[in-house]
């Protein structure tokens, strides 16, 4: 198919006109959109004259910072310090033999006793076994299974110079008139353990922070004690904060758990770092928490308005946990509904403006006074 030269020219002109119209339409559309957008209300910090955020008015609010459980106090520790070979002891009125060995300790200053384990086979006789250390008799026993392991108290008077102690086993020698009392005892599985106090957790030190807040009313520490770990006597737990004793009490362990509470005076607290120390002569598993109690009874607030230049209107709105609240602005009472936008321009003056919240026990997510340049809410 062939087109005439005139038809081709008309088509070209039509395409150019259509493109021009599309271009101009986009420009007008963008210009119109920009013009309309200028009238949209957008709240920003420049328009806000006064704001109250996340405030509990007239209510106590408690914040608790909980910490992981700690081991507090001296804990008994058992360590094997000697393993011996099997041996036999003999004793009669004519002769006897001795099993002897040297015993050294880890951290001798902490050792309170030794435990001696063995299996015993009394082949003959019924005389008791005598245990000595450093040549001094410390025990005489028949070493029945109910007596094992043998527990022998140890007190090392000069631990810094201690190297070892000599321990010996022998059978008590029969009396001279007991001619036919021959004793034979076989020992196996022989080992010795030291019992010591692990004192590394007798004092536990930690740090906590308290932010400077005018509404901080009270700070206290709660201790939850696991009474199942108490051995015999519930020793006192002492708690100090920044060097001041706030608690020194014995847990009342009549159930599986016991609770102690100590108040921390606000005047001993630092704004940055505070040191808390737990100490005891016993042993406990303890969980603790630092509790901060806030109380805000501040109902009066102020803000300044230098002039009314550029002010279209001044509005108040808020989000709170009551449906309606009463407020006085410069001693003039208004009622504000939650999420309502209310003009308050007629209540304001140049200079200091006073706001008083009339309600008790109210939680504010926000309460805002704002310069409304566009009167958008009408």
C-alpha cells in the first residue's frame, strides 16, 4: 500500500501535536500536585510549642532490672590429692608393718580435712587400724564399710611454708599375752582427697546505673535465695552499696526459697556508676534485682510564646488513658477529648503561659500544643 506525500505529512504533524499535549499535561499535573501539597498539614518540631510524652501522672511506676543468679559464699570443694597401690597390713604380738606416704595439698591454707577412701578385706584378726600424720595418732577405727570414707580434720598452722605431711596406717599391735591374735588386712582402691573451702565467691561485686530523674522516689534491692543449697545454718547476707550497708540479715529458710529486701537511700547513689557488694560466711544461690520506683505528681507546666506572628491558630491534642480530661490554660478551664484537636488560641497570651492538668492518675502517651499555620482541622 502506498501513501501520498500529503498523508505522510499529516500523520507526522499529528504525532508531534500528541507528544506536545502529553508533555504539557504532565507539567500541569505536577504543578497542580505541588500546589495542593502545599496546603497539606504536616506536624514538625518547628510547630510544636509544648509537648508532654510518656508520662504517668500521679501513679507509681516500678522498673525492675533483674540479674542472672550468682553463687555467693564459701563452697566446699573435694580434690583427689593421692592415689596409692594395694597393700597388706600385718600385726601380731611379735611384729607389725606400716603403710606410709607423703601427702601434699593444693592451697593448703584452705584445707579443712582429708577423706581417705579404700576397700578393705579383713583376712584375719579384729584389731583396729591406727591412722597417724606426722607421727601423731589422729584416729583408731575398725574401718567398717559404714565408717568409710574416713574423715580426718586437718589444720595447717603455717601454710605458706607447708610442703607435705606424712600419713601412716598400721594395725594396733596385740597385747603380749594374746599369743595367737594374728591380724591381716588387705587394702585396695586407696586414695586421699582434700576438703577445702572455695572462698572466691565469698564477696561478689557488681555495678549498676541509676539515671538522674526528678521523679525517682525509691530504689531497693530484692534477693531471692535458694534455700535448698543451705548446709546447716543460714548465715547472714550482707549487702553494701557504695560502701554503705543496706542489708545484713539471715534468710528465713522455712520453704524452698526466701526473700530479702534492702532499701537504698537516694542520697548514697551516684549518677553514673554504683557498686553493690554481696558477702556471706555461708553459701547460697542468689538471684537479685534492682527496683526503681517513680512517682510524678507534677501537674503544672509552662511554655513561652514570644509573639503571634505567623500563627494561624494554636491547637491542643493528646493521647491518654481517659476518654476526657480537664485542663486549665492560664486559669481558664477547658475539656479535652482523647485524640480531639482543639483550638486554644483565645486562652493564650504573649510571654509565659501556664498549663495545669486537673485530673489525677492519668497516663499520657502524648499531650501537644502546636502552632497550626493552616487551620487544617476545620
